[in-house]
């Protein structure tokens, strides 16, 4: 089992120190969340399944690939992922360039976690139709795959249209891994048919099992059951090392864990986790 660290669940002031610690302690990856902008009008900010706003407009936001480039400079081995990046909110030139740059700077340690998004307010603020976000993301993924691998690319699609262009440098990784986040049928379909993996919302074993069954069925339906595919689950409340075997039996490859409750204890609890789970 691989273990990842969710940097977004601590204060940004300690992101660098925690990433360095994760690298030293044997964690496989660190992950940053992403939003482009928050509107002060909260009428479109209700998080699905709740009655509460899912954002606070004053929350500091950072460009995730840019910040991960900074973390790449102070780490050696740990992989650098987004959980998740609103890829369809940008032109593929912008998003593909950001992640190709990160992969170059990190020496091939990038994981491109993408999602269609749930928060309408930032799409409205950016002047992009929220209702088209899924189709835009699918097209942006397809375009980026070509930009990252082909010597010249021309594209005429529903949302993006451009003449033949060159796109250099390519990522270090021959296939830059894209993992799709989200738990709707559309998100699972995207992961199964277009991506190299899936990344869940925070889950327990009981809640995750049906989603994983649906995911496996969609991969089979897409004719990709035997293709390389990596399943990542946010499992913040692990009961102990014995639970890891249960996740492995479900076919999970990576757990993103949070063994702390407050920022000030994150480094110590991360070190204790590494010892308890055999990483250190």
C-alpha cells in the first residue's frame, strides 16, 4: 500500500515542512487541493449533500502546480499530486503547460488529479458555463494527452479550437498519469474510460465498497479492465495497520491519510504513523 499526505488539511505555513517530512519518512505522495477563485456571494456555494456553504471566501488560494513546483525543489522522492484540479476551467494550453512544467522540475513525480467541480460560483466568476464542465473536462483531457505526446497538434472540438501547434518540453513521464476525482456516475465513467486512476472523497471501507464495484464494472464496460489503473482513497480515520489489508482486498493502491487533528501536531503524528505502519 502507498500512503499519501493531504497538505490541504493543515495551515499553508507548514506545507513545505510537512512535505519535506513526508519525503523523509517514506510517504509515497503529497497532495494539494485547488480552486481558482471564491465568490463572496454564497448562494451557489452549498456543498452537495449538506445545507452549509462549502467554501469561505476569505480562504487563501494558491496555484497548485506552481506550489508543487516549489515543493519539488525541496524534496527528492515523494510524488506530487492535485486532489483535485479544475482542469476544465482552463484552456488545455494553460493546464497542460502547468503540469508538464511540474513534471520537468520534479523529474517525473507528477500525478494530475482532476475533477469537474461542484462549486458553481467560480465558474460563473470566470465566465464559463457550469453546465458544460464535464464535457469540457473530457475534451481538455483528450487534448492534453496529445499535447504531451505528439510533435504537433491541431484540434477542432466543442469547446477548444486551434490550428496546429508545437508543445515543448514534453513531460518526463512517457504517460503523465491523470486520476479523476468524484463519485457521481459521470465521474466514475470519466475515470474508467479516460484516466489512469480514480481518487475518492473521504471514505470508510463500508461506503467505498459499492463505489469500487461500480468503478470496476465501468472499466469492464469500457474495455479497460486489464489496463494499468490506480485507485486512491482518502481514508482519514484508519483504525490501525490491520485495516490496510482490507483496503488492499478491495483493490485500493493508495490511501491518503490524516493522522492528526490540528496543524500543530501534524508533523509529530505523521512521524508516529510512519513508525506504526512500517514506513520509517
